[in-house]
C-alpha cells in the first residue's frame, strides 16, 4: 500500500473488537456468514479475530482465511500482542489467505505502561522493533498499533512509530482506545505524526477509536482531513463499552459530503470518484445480519440503519418529503439498500424460485442449508399471506445462528388469558435424542416457557433481556425475539423469528442456552486485559 492511496481503506473489526461486546460472542458459522457479507460489502480488510485467544478463535480466523480471503477479496487480518507466541499463532491462522496481515500492538501511554504492562519506555522501544521484525519475517503486510495513543506522550509516540516503520510495518494505527479524544485533539495528533515521524511516508496512517463520549465518528472524519487513510470500524458501531466508530456512518458521511472531503485528497470538489470501495447498497443487509447474529439490537434512531432513519412523523416534514425528498432527506434510502420489495412467492413456489431469490439477496446457501431454509419458507407460507425480503432474511439469519446444539426444541404449547394462570408445556431433546417434557406456570406465557426450559435444561442462569420486534408490518408479521442470559458475569445471546412470538421466544432461549453451555469451561484471552508479562524471543 502506498502512503496516500487517494482513498480511504475500510478496516472492519466487527469480528474482533465488535465480538468483545458483552453477550455478542459468535460461533464459527456465524463468523463465516458475517465475513462473507463483509466481503460482499466491499471492506478492504477483515480483522477476523485474535487467534491466540483460544482454539475456537484460531479456527474461526483460519476458516475465514480459507473461505473468504481471495486474490480479489479482502485482506484477512489477525490481531496479536507484541509477543512471538501471539504472532506465530496469528501467522498460522491467516496463512491460507492469499492476502493476509498480522496486526500487532503494544501500549504506549504512561498510565498503561505503569499499571498494566509494568514496563518502562526503554523496554517498549526494545520490544517494538524486535516483534515487528519477527512478524515481517513471516508476512509482508504488517500493521502496528500504539495502544492508548490518544493519551500517549506525542514525542514518545513519534519514536515508537519510527521504529515500527523501520522494522517493516506498512500500516501504523493510532487508537483512541478509551474514547477520550475530541475531534480537534485527534486531528492534531494525526497531523503531528505526519509532521514529526521522519519515515511516515513509508506507511499508511490508520485510526481506531471507541465511542465513550459519542465522538468516534467525528474524530475519524477529522483524522481523514489530516491524512489518515484507513478507518478501523464495526458494523452498527458495536464493540467494548460504548462501542467503536460505526462503519455505516463513516462511509455515508464520506459519501454524502464528498464535495467537502474531496479537496483533502487533492481532488476537485465535484469529483464523482467514491472515497471508499464500499458497496453502499449492502449496508442495510449487513447491519441486520450482524444485529441478528450478535443479539445487539439497533436503536430505532440510529443513523443510517435505524428503523426511524428514513421515517417522517411531522406533518410539515411529510408534506415536504412528498413534494421533494431532498427537503428533509440527505440520503436516498435505496443507496444503503433499504427497499420494500415484496416478492410473488407463496406456498406453491418451487425450490428453484426460492433459491434464486436468496441469491439475489446475496445468500449463497449450500444444498443442505437451502433444504432447511426452503422447509422453513414453506412452513411460513402456510401461515403468512405476503412474504417479503425481510422475512427471507429472518429465515436465513436464524438458520445461521445454530450454536452447537446440546438441546433442541420439540414442542412448546401455552395456555393463558385474563382468567387463566399462564401455563407452558415444553418438550426438549438432548444430543442423544432423548426427550423430556415438563409443565411450568409463570407471570405470562413467555415467563412460563422460560421457567419450563430452565427446569428441563438444568443450567442455572439469569434472564436479563427479552426484546421482541416485528420484522414487517401486518397482523401476520414475523416477530424477532432476542434473549440475553447472564451466568457468572458473562452474557449469552439468542435470537429467533417466527409468526408466533412465544415460539420465537422459546427458540431464542434455547439458542442462548446452547451458546452458554458451549462456552462454559473455555478460557479465552482478552487482547488488552491479558498482558504478556515478559517479551518472548522469536523462534522459527
């Protein structure tokens, strides 16, 4: 990559930093589905995970490298702390991808050095070139991050960056790790790096930031003006604490305000050349997929992808939009893939027609997956008159979210009413096919179902979130249910969709329970909180 490629690279970290959101853990199939959609979206780099964290994370990164990485596809990247063990694991995981990257990092702020790393500045200055050189000996494409750069001493930061570039880093990432910076401060930091690092022309400047003060997107756009040419972001802005900079907001900000940003790239203001390679019509679909699979519901007033982003309630606004949409809309809904397509598919439709429509929506299903999706489609067509693209997306999203199933739902039946005590009868099957049935009473039908499921599963947990929303309009609309369970301080999400919200709730609860069981007992490292106590020397 050249220092200034003339456009902005989009580095998506949904599968790494985004997955660190509480309760947003993903299984292998879910990660692959998201990675494939990110490739369709057109991101330049997919940070697929932290391979050293666990065997599961290693395998997920490796599978994404094998199946999603390609000559014309995105770069597949793995994260590694500045240690030879991390870097070797990262190399082995991304190795199958024709275009691959190792992203290694170490903290540079005094508060991190003193309280987390317990290292001196001198020690960090020794570790950085050694570990970057080792990574560069394995792969040509190396990215180096100065963790907590936003709170680091600029003079020390310049010194670290210069050493990293000299050792072979082609991308330098400047993270606002705790979301502390303001736009003017962050812009000055990027400008200072460009002016004071002697070999900065040999690397692409990247930025990563969190949204603790709600300023992540603003910080990034200011950084672009000062020379940053890679933006590290996530779909829907998910991530630790208040999340990361939102990909859809950054991309559409650069798209809608292209005339404003063009001069910072040496272009004429009216140049029509896009500033990113993102296929914007894939944004809405990607947002829904990530929301469904992570269980992280998108707030209605979320920019670009929220349910209300293109809704108008005020009479004055409605009148203006009817006369000319530009009066109150600066983004064409179709630009981000938001359509209201209704398809002429019903219970008499054949498999080939359904498959063709799935392909038009961007879903490449295997024979087995298509058979299951078609069966669910036929079942839905018997209960619902009009089937929309959103219904089909709900079918596929739930089908992908199938954690290693310890339990399968066989039957759920409830009785309730104003003169009845809500009662649920539930049958579960275990991995051996053995079925168990129980009856439970609750404060409502969903509570009764959850109590019955808990009795049968015998896995202690606390239900902390139950949310239901309609996929489409109408009395026969599918209801999407998201359930989050807590156990030993960790959150586990489950999602399902059905025309019967009680059935959807039962299946979502089972999905969350299965995820809880599959994760229990596995210890995964956190790239920032689990510190390498001493530098390990590279061995090949």
